[in-house]
């Protein structure tokens, strides 16, 4: 089957490349000529482990191609996947202009029956709007097919999904979608068919639930600190309960990125528009924002007025490991708070460094290596759980730093070990040593 993918961001690139990897002929379209030129050379405009190798292989096999020419890309394609941006503001208002204008442009260019598959995250009712635009010009069906890929593991998530959700009213189109995804469901994972509105809501509901787990775990971490408990023990005990499970139970400085914050805010907005109470949903965001400020305050309280004379190393800026995405990363609030307080901030991130440097310029110092950031530092602040930070040389760290102080927002180290190594160690939900 020939498939057209509109949008060459995380979602579009992973979707198109993985379909090509399974034998389909895929053409990806984007209006950014620089992005397309880069992709035609087999290079990525973003960081996603494992994706570049698949793109190069499928380019060589001529199953995958990239273009800015939308009419050519649509020619002969039965299915067109919308993977364009649907940004929302902090109040949960979703901007559907890209989604709707792209659907309208396809309908204007293309004649004859076509299936429009919307993978962009949109509120319930968006598929109906696309359907109205489309059927005013052409016959066709609109499918809602939300993605549940995680940045940093998106390729594996697509190739080995927990489930596939398809929202469509036509049983024949549902079966076509089932056949398309059948290679990814060989291990028995479910294919869930439902209404377009339910499929649209499923993405928001999933992320709101995951975000709630993080916020609740962070409040439990506060309780643990107050009553001399260890949140690591609590997390293990809770995670072993089969009704709960172990995922998304790690305390820290809160969630970030483009997914969870956006979708929780949209859920609150949808509830408000429907005249429904949403105190629990709103609390998820409030707790998350407070985590950042609490962690920052812990640092400010420790140094006091002397922070203006301190050089502080910061490891990790991306909102999670294995990505260069710094959108709504908790680390940004920490960096800005420290700079505002007058501290000298030295930052290292394995892949997000260029984005951080572009954002802050001369306001911070960028280190080329993570030990380099420690040279002469009065403290280390850990904000992203990159693997290379998990097993450092403590003796080397101690020699490089002026003060052996660590503020660990990801609980990478064991307090007893840090005490033995002579570090003053602040973590989350555990006793300070």
C-alpha cells in the first residue's frame, strides 16, 4: 500500500518510517524545505534513538521518500495520515488550524475516495469537523488513530505497541486499519475499535491518568520526607500491587514535555466548557508546578544570600532521557530561578545542549563534558536521568568540586553511599544525608 504522511516531526517520522519498515511505500510531506533536504540525505532534524538507522535503510530500499510536493505525494495514496501540530496553550485551548487547513488542502487537491487518518492529538469532535471539510468536496472516511509513543523509545513503542486504537464508524475501514497494523500485533496485543470521539478522548484520558500517578507520587514523597520514610521503599511496595503496577511511580521534580502538560490542561478545559467540576484534574497540574518551585527553593535555602557567589553545575536539561526535547522541561524553571538568584550556572546535557545554548545564550555556561561542568563547582544539580549520570566516579567528582553538595531531582544515587563518599546529598522523598 502507498501511504502519505503529512508532517515530519516526531510522530510523522516514526509513523512513516515504521510503516516503510514493514513493506509499505511511504512518502512523507513537510512544508519545511530544509527539513526535507536533511531527511533526503538520511539525517534527522531531531534526536530519537534507532530512527536514523531505519530511515537510511528504507531510503536505500526506496520504500521511504520525503518531499515538499503535496500533490505528488497524494497521487495514488489510499490513506493519508495527518501528523501535523495541534498546539495548546497553558489554559488547554487547542489550536486546530493546522489540522483543519491541512485536511481542507488535501480535499482541494485530491479527487476521489480517500481515507484520512488523524494521528494528531485533538479534542473530541475534531474528526467531525474534518469530515465536514472533506465530504464537502470528496467522498472519504475519517479515522482517529491516536499514538502512544514516548519520546526516547518511540520506534520500539510503534513496532511493539501496548494496543492500537482506531476510531471509525465504517466497519470496512476498521478492518483495513486492522490489516495495516496486524504486523505490530502479532504478540496478541489488542486492536480496539470505537467511535472517533472516544478515540480522541482516549489519548487525553491516558495522559491525564499517567500525570496523576506522577503528581500523587510526588506528594507521597513529601510525606516520606516529613516522616523519615524512604520513597524508594514505598514505590517498590506500591508497584508490586497488581492493581497498580510499577510504571510512572518515580518521584522527582515533576513531568514536562509536550504531551502530559498539554493533555491534562485540555482535559480541564473540556470539563470547564461542559460545566463540570475538575478539581482533581486541575490539582495534577498544580502539584506538578509546585514540585519545580519546591526543588528550586531547597537549593536557594541551602545557599542563602551566598548563592550569588556560587558556581553550580547542572546535569541534564531535556524533560526526560533519550531525547533533546526541552519543551516545558522542569529544568528550565530551575535554571531560570538560579540565574535570577544570581548564581553562575554551568550546564551539561548529552543531546539537548545546542537547544539550551540557543535559549539562554550568555546567561549560562555550557560544558562539553559532564565532568567538565563540575570543575570548581560549589554544587551539582541533577535534573534528567541520563544513564551516563548513574554510575559516576565519586572520587573524581569530589576532587573537581569546591563543595561536595548534590541536589538530585531524579534519585539516581543511594543516600548511604553518598554519605560514605563525603557528599551532602539532597534527594526526593528520602532523608537528607
